[in-house]
């Protein structure tokens, strides 16, 4: 089995147990080689409530362009939490999408927790 097929298998197993609602949406994470993406999903209606990604940080003049991927993931988590606060979302269910909970995934989760999301 390839690395990707193993991750997909873990992701399917996790998604069988984790589901989001309007009151407690699912925080879904995806990471590419360059960027990190996160979104809050209501699985009951199949809709995305809030989304954020590390590409948005380049547009933001407050952050420096010298962020490494882990720092950018943490800022993405903070940005997602701020957007969620505006929509009055405080609690989420974390879906790591089959990735190990370290590095960028852990940094994104920590950034979201630091800004007030509970999971």
C-alpha cells in the first residue's frame, strides 16, 4: 500500500465515527505540499460554514512572508477560529483527515484552540 492509500484508509475510518452538526461542526483539515486548508462543515446539510487556508496569509499585510509551513498552519487555525467566532461557533469536532497529529496538523489545532475554539 502506498502512503496516500494508507492515509485515505485512515480517513475513511475516522469519518465513520466523526460527524458535524450546525451546533458542533466538523473541523476538516487538508494539507498539500505548499499550503494548509481548514474548514468547518455541517454534515447534516453538506455545507461549509467557515473556511480558511494559508494562502490567505500572503494577502494579509500583518504577517511576514517568511513564515514556514508550521507557523502558517498555526496562523490558519487562528484565522479560522476568528471567522468561526463571527458566526457564533464555539465548539467543533476535529477531523484530522487521516494525518498524524503532529507538525502542521497539531499547529493548526493549537492555533484554533488559542483563539477560543473548543474541541
